[in-house]
C-alpha cells in the first residue's frame, strides 16, 4: 500500500505534537510535507519571554531540530506561506509557487496579534509579540537603549515588559483596565502585581486608553486619550490574539471566530483538519498549550482511523517573569452562586484565591507562593468535593489531614491519573510507568521519554519527586540549593544571570538578583567574586575584600595566625640556587618549620604576616614566584623523571609537566586543581588520583581527569588520548576552562564531572574540535590577565595595608 | 605620635581601613581588630575568635558581622557574640571616629588580656 500524503500548513507547537503522536501510532502511514511561514523549525513559543530577557537562547527552546525532520522524512518548507488551497485538486500552493498534493490536510495557521486600530499603528518601531522575529526586533531595538511602551498589561505584555527592561530599556506598560491581568486577578492582587512590576523599575499606567501612536516615519511616542504623550522609541502591542482563519475562509471552509471544527477536529471538509489557535471547537478558541496539545492528540488518532474527540478542559497558566510567581487555573470569573476563599498576606506579598461552586473548586489564583498550583488544578479537573477540607483548603496540600505532610508524601498520595505536567498533559502514572519500562534514572531521561517538564519547566520539582518515589534512594534530585541564605537562587542560576544580564560587579549582582542581605556573606561573596573574575576577564575588578584571607594575602593562614609560604617549583624541579635562597630566608626570618609537601615543593611554615613581603622579596630575587598553595586555582603539576632518567619512561614527563604548569599557573578555578604527569603506566607521580592527570604511553598521552584523594578517594577516568604535547595542553586547558565556566564555587573537578556527566565533558572537550578550540582560546585570553606574580606585586608595595598594623603600642605608650 | 585626647587614643585614619575590612592595632593587652563595615560603621573587638582564638581581623566582613578565617564562626561586630548555633563572645573595645580619625579607648588599650 502506498503511503498517503499529509500536508500541514503551519509548524507551531500543536502540529509538532500531532506529528509526534502520529509517528508513535503509525510511523510509516504518511509522507509529510510542512509549510512554515516562519523560516525555522518548531520551537517552544511559551519560552520566548526567557529568550527576550536573555535567560535562554533560541537553541535552548527548539523542540524539533533539523535532524528530527530528516529522520522522519518530512519535507519542511521554511519561510513558505501558503496562499491557496485547491480543495478540488487537493493541492496547496505557497507564495513562492511551490505546489504540494495532499490526501489529508491540517491547517495550523495559529493566530495573529491584535493590532490596536489607532493612527500610527503601522509606523516603524511598532512591533507585536508573537514569534522569534518579534523577539529579535525587540532585542535589536533594546541594543540602543531608549524608551519602550508596551500596550497591554496581560500575561504577554508583562513578560515583554520584563524582557525589555532586562535588555536595558526604560519601559512603560499601558493597560486599558483599572488593574493588571484583570482576567486572572482581582483588583487587590492586581495591585500586588503592579507593585512588584514597578519595583523592577517598570512604569505602569492603568486605565490608559491609547489614542494614537505619534511619529513621522518612525514611532516617537504614544498619545493617550487624556492627552498625555509618552515618548517611545519602541511600541510593543500585546493586547491579544485573533485566530488566523483567512486562508481557510478563502478556501470556502466554515469560519466563525476561528475555523469551525467538529469534536473530531475536522473542518467542514472531512479531509481537512484544523488544529491549534486557529481552530474553534464547541464555540471556543484556545490560546494555552494544554488544550492545543489535547487537540493534537485527537488529530493524530483520527488521521489513522481513530474516533477521538476533543473535550475542552480547564487550563492553567503561569507568568514567566523571573522573581514574580503567579499561577492561575480554571475559571475564576465572579458569578452568582460562586463563593470565594481568599488568603492575603500583603507583607509577604502573598495572595491566594479559590473560586468555589457546589463544594468544587472552579478556579485558583496564586500570587507570591505558587507551589500548590498543580494540586488545586488537579482538584479542579477532577471536580473533587472539598467540603471535608474546606477550612484549611487555602493553606494548601501540606495542611491537609491535620499535620503538615512532607512534599514527598503529598506526591505519593497523588493518584496515577493526576496530571503532573500541565503543558504536555503527562500524568503521574505515565511517568512512573515510563521510568520502569525504559529504566530511566534522571530528569533528562524522563523529559526525553515523557515530555514531562520539557516545556515551561514549572513542574520540574514535582517530576523530580515522582522520579524519587519511583526509584527510591538511588535517585538524588538536582534540587536547586540556594547559594546561601542571602538568596534563593542556586549557583547555576546566578551564573546564568550574571552572563545574561551582563552583571559586572558584586553590588550589581546583589541589586539585580534581589539579594536579601546588604552585602552578602562569607559564602556568597567569594563565589560571586570568582564567577565575575571568570566570566569577565580583564573587565571585572577583583574585590579583594570578598576573597578569603589566603587569597587576599597570597599565603596560607595557620592555626596561630601565622602564615605558610610555598614557592613554585615547576614540575617539582628545583636547583641549588633556589634551595640556597630558601635556606637563607629560613634563617633570616627565623621560620620555625620547613617541610616537603605532597605536591613536590617546599613549605615554609610559621611566617609572621608582617614578614611576608620581605620573605617573598628574597625568594623573588632567586627567581621563585608564588606557588599559589592557597588558591582556588592551579596548585602543582607533579611529575616523575620520565625519559630523562628513567629506564621505563616513554615520554619527557618532567618537561611536559613543566610546560603545563607554565601554561596554566595563575588561573582561578572554582576549587583547587592538582595535576600530575607520569612517564609510563607505572604511574610514579600518582596521576590517577588527581584532578587532571597525564599518563605517557608509547603512542602518546592518555589524559585522565576527575580523580580525588582527599575526603573522597576516587580513581580518574580517561578523558581522551593525545598524540603531541601541544594537543595535551590544548585539551587540558579546554577541560579546565569548561570547569571554570560550569563548576560551582568550591566544587572540585570530580564533583563537577559527576554532576554534569563525564560523557558531556568528553563530547565537548574531545569530540567537538570547534568547542575545544573555543574553550582553549577563552582560557588563553583569561590567562593574559592573571599571569603576574602576586608576590612581586606586593613586594613592590601593593596592598601594603594588609601587612602592617594600623598602629602599635608598647607597654609604655599605652600606660602613659 | 599617637596623640591622646582625654580617654581616647588616636590609632589612625579611617580611610586607611578598607571598607568591608579590618586592620589590627597591636597593644600590650593583645591585638585589637578595628572593622569598617559597608555602611561606614566602625567597630573594634579583641582580635581573637571565642572558638579557637582565630584572628578575626583576617575574616570576611559582611553587614555587621565577620566570619573567622579559621573555622567560619560568624561573630557579631555589634555585640562580639557568636551568631547562629555557635556560642561564645569576644570582648568589644570602645571605638569612635572624629574628623576622619579612629580613636579607641585608652583603658582598653592598656588592659592586659585575661
């Protein structure tokens, strides 16, 4: 039997989901052709706001990459708008004249932003907020700064405003109604939201009716009905959407507000389905992803002879503005016969409202604390009778049953059909069954196989709890641990936001990311200082007051307040001259203890702080520099004697160790980095328990990493093989740079590798030459700013205040 | 040199203490740590952590607290008390600023450490 031809007009999330379901059910039933008016693949439109604010890149929100289309033999016309459907001949024609014949056709043309019908709405600088091109237009406009006016104070308008603010624009939101998001929030909650938005430096005008957009060829301002003129370089219209049904109407299909479909999602032509925001089912049109994905499932089943029907159900939505938590679900309109339970805590900025009818929850609005959203949503969909728990209902799931349940117990209590992921309609039973069937062990696996938490991500915590319940103790969820009590953000979020928002000082980070303390603490300040040093080489000015004492004075503090001094001995090599200088220093300054370290160098212990610069001065004169034995940075490169002396040596391990150390010294890293090079697999320099180790073999060099010999004992893993010394250095520098960029402060290489996965590190550093090269180059740039001896700088007088008392009083002076 | 004004002793210019940092005043009674907080407030404590005697002057200063460099105890600059779960207290030394100069109590300077 020859395959049928399926043509899809539109390449948004709904048809993408329909195809996934279709390929699951009948992989070979159709030859698929897609016409996409947008010149790109299917991406997660819900996540455009994080792209606009700079928190995500487009690549991170792609749902189906080019490979997916190739794999499924789909012909994808990118940037082709369909201009005609010939229902007699069963063909569609694109604006570029390409014609495709179909047996079945899906119209998924989505919707268009509503353009406010006022003079000037076509001026350059007036944009809508709908697709990636709009986002790019806004980001481009934001580059030059200036003023933006967002018309519309609903979900989309507020997300656009927050994004533009994050991009550095001066933003004003105009909203026709008296309070923001009046469809979801009552006036009091709207006020709380307005306060939170204004606290981010965004101006809000409610009851603002746009009269005209002013300007000659470009927009210069927005004029309101009351005569106010707001200057603007960019105007964003975010006042709503209209189904795009023009093409269907021209083709003679029944169109009302949207393209009218029967419950099986067929239009008035049985061979043509309509799907997504353009479709009108049971007299309703839909804009949220939940029901659109339901439609997709129905279309997929009916394409292969099923008899599925689309039932509109309650929907939930979440405002995606970092730092503002707002969740709404179901129907929360005020109507006779409906009751409300409201909890307000203005000081904590919390507002919760449940709309109830006949002891069943119809709608829920949560502001400031949204953790119970899915629980309320689940009860809305099931029509759970809440009369038994009415008194404590508003406090959430944790307060049911008398005592506070722990969240795991709450998740355990959910029935299998409870929905966990609202975006993708994944229930608890599907997740547990898939984990068992596919032997999944982590969140990424569950995302890949079930799509749970793969869209907006707000259910990630729930999904992790389900995984934990299913796998028991073997699963360790990557729950976000806040950096410290000064913030709720984890290390990774802080780093991402430092880059995304181009934060280049500790006060900027604390201000922009809402630090809860005035100047941080001893945990977050050193971490932030490191992240800024690493992310903005040459630009960021190191904050020595945020460094631990050892890194501030370039020596190691001892239990009695004295310091130890360790000069570099490259690759563990020293000389008579160096040893003589060390001996002289020991005698001159009466240094009580001299010890050989495990890293093949010499430690001078018990140096008085005020003597440090003089000790360093003498060591500098003999050519020795700081060994950074105190640093979260490169410590030593331990070596064996290699081919120079050893009868088993296969390569010049000592020489390579020296080269590596000379290349890497001075670099700051999340935690200390110890390296070693062994000249043969006998491994006399113990390279296989180091952060990075090299084992020389006849054919070249085996590069190892992620070992540990401290609190944890762990043998290294093989990262890759190199043929030349230069290649060894390039790989190691790239590895260390990747660690510098991804590692959390104080996280050793082995812990980082365990967290991100050895395979992903190998894929970047070994298999992808371009990425390796780029990492290497970033490392080299960073090194140009740090390879100056900190001891020499202090001998020359830098930070003199660190080494001298403010004042000194003898017995006589004090007693005067 | 170290001019006396009644019961107070000048120990140096305020600006010679880094903001969010500390300097040491050596005294017969033991070292004194003089702290300068981010908000400009000045404090002085015995330079000795109540835990194991670590030099508090070498710690990271944050708000009105300092984290000891030896074992991360956090000591309140206002009271000298250990914060959080730890228990202990470091003696406070009277300190004030006049015309950009830091002065500490002459009596404290002369007192021998217990």
